[in-house]
C-alpha cells in the first residue's frame, strides 16, 4: 500500500525524476501524547520498494533504489521530512481556566566592539502571558476510526499534496 507523487523533483545523487513512490515504513501510536507518527520511505517505483522489504525473514533487503530525502523541488533545495505526526485529539469546551504561555520580545540596539565599531545586536526578553480559556485539546485516539492504515494514508496524501503542490497523487 502506497502512492505515487507525480511531480518533477531532482533527487541528490540520483538525478531528475518525474515521479516517485511513497510507502509507509512505520506506524507508531503514542497513547500518552495521543498522537500517531508515520514514517515513510521514498523509492523509484513500487517494485523497488518491494525489494527493499523482502518477503521472508532473512531475505536480502535491497535498499539501492530508496531515494534520499534531499531534493530540489521547483528550484528550491529541501531536505524533506519523511515523518508525519498526527495529533489524535479534539477540542472540548471546559470550565474557564487560566492558561499561560511564554512570549518573546526582541528589541534591536547598537553596541560597540573592542575597536569601537558599531555592531547591531538584539535584546531578547521572555515574559509570561496569562489568559482565560474555555477550550482544551482532549486526547481521543478513537478518531482513527476503524482502519489505522486508511486513516494514516489519507493524512499522508494530504501532506504530500500540500508539500509538493501542484502535483498529482495516485494510489499504487
């Protein structure tokens, strides 16, 4: 189970490709964090992904066609993050409570080095912001529904559509 991203990319060490295959290598559910992490691998084709896994324990796994994550997309060099972390929670209205967060304030100023030359610096101050809130994110692993694989693949396809826009995604 995987999908093909039809988008021209220039993969470091491989060259220019018109498309590449994406498959999930690992699913991890974190109950305490209430999140699902999905780790993917990029390959030249469906067949090369299959040869990287083998059928039996002890089979030789051929990773020669696994693609590096360093690539150029639309002229921009990126190191693509193959991990998707999905929060499994839903907003819930609760009794009003005081929430706090840390905010940062930066102020530029001029200083001088040992030779008397002006140097632009920035003074950074952190402060606490408190506010009343009535919404909390409730842990809810049940939003996965019946099939974790379909749920993860739909979220993954959304991520690739967004990150490689414009592109075409085809199930393979």
